[in-house]
C-alpha cells in the first residue's frame, strides 16, 4: 500500500491555509496535511524547524506565513520583514532536499508608477511598490538563493469566502453592501482578483504530482482578466439580490491618502502555469460566482 504524501502546511490558520485544508479534505485524499501555526512552532528558529522536519518527515512544505497588511507594513517594517523574509530564509536553509512552495505577491511590480497595460511575466524586473512588497521580494530572493528545489507562486488580490473569519476586499464590500452602505472604491488600481481556491488547487496539484512533476521555479497564479478595484466591487454588488440598492462611487488612491502606495497596474500573466494546469486557471468572474455560491449554500463555516 502506497503511503500518503505528507505536506507540512505553515500558517495553517490563515486564509490560504484554511482553503488548502478545505480543498485537500474534499479532493486530495492521498495527501496528509501537517498543519502548524506560529503559536505551535517558532518558524524563525532553524533549530525548531529542523527538529520538526526530523520528527514529522514531510515530503513537501507549503509556506503560507505572511504579513499581509500593506498599510501596517509601512510602520511595522521589522514585523513584516520577520514574516515575509526571515521565516522563508529559515525554511530554505533547513529543508535540504525537501521541496518548498512559497507565496509572493503582485505588489513586487508597479513601484515605478509608469503607465502599463501589459501583464507582468515571471521574467519581468520587479519594482516594489511599498514596504510590504519589498519584504516579499527579499523573501523571494532568500528562497531563490538558498534553495534550488523551490516554487515561488506570485498571486494577486487574493480573497476567500465571506463566511470565514479572514478579512478580504471581497468580504468588506459584500458586508457593507448588505448593510446598505454607500461605497467609494478606487479606479486607479488594476490587477486580477484571485479566488483563494484557485491558488489552493494549484498548490495541491503541485504537492500531489497527479499530473507529473512541475519544474521548480517562479510562477504567476491568478485568475484571468484585468479589472479595477471599482469594477471588482461593482461586480460583487451585482451578485446580491435586486432589492439591494447600493451605490458604488468612484475615487482614487489620492482621495484616501493611505500610508502605503498600491501599484496602479499589477496584473500577472498566467500563461506559464496555465500550460501545466489549464483547467485551474479560469476567468475571475467565474471564480467570484463560485465563492459567492459557497457563501450562500450554508457549507461548514471554516476548517478547525
């Protein structure tokens, strides 16, 4: 009898970690997840990481730990650096022959603020748009330099079910619209909303190797299509019952004066990953409807 592949899942209580557990439970019975959190393991300690690896013998590691609050990273840079750079470095230094899947962001692009309409490819030169993006980019470099058998998956505007406890743009727009609140959403941020289930499914395909081994390297994993935050918000509101009368007003980043600048354009080209997993990379509108259906069908609230 073939033994199950053991997948060490760090940051298991976050949005992506929750989605990975949900999808694995229903679609990947051959994978045995080893979920941990920062409360159960000190990831920045190479000694503790090494001891965990020795004890649990994972076949692959998925790193879902991240400091994702873009504005707070401007003032809490050291905390962001710990989660986004130091911990990936500790993992890369310790895992040896065990492959690592590490998650990064579209925010590593767009810092030059020049007009652009062409999706960023994996080979394009990064230009971090804020301090959060800088910590994520340094984390990429740490993984690339110290670990040849790694996957770096960049994603954009990740969101998940509103019924889960995790914050997201989708959840905020949905809850405010349901409460009848008027909305003002920026028009000068363009990228691709990405369902957390898209990223989770790609990760689990990589881990399971059901369709063969994916070459190590950097990949962009996002849904298909480019939209502004305003258009995305408008589409979310359109999902609600007709009696929900909510106005989605327009504004710009300058109107909000937030601590961190967001890239005006950071859509990612997904041709590379779609070559290997064509059925998983779908239009963002389809994935949004899927998430909304999940929310209204009364499915179990969240993974414990």
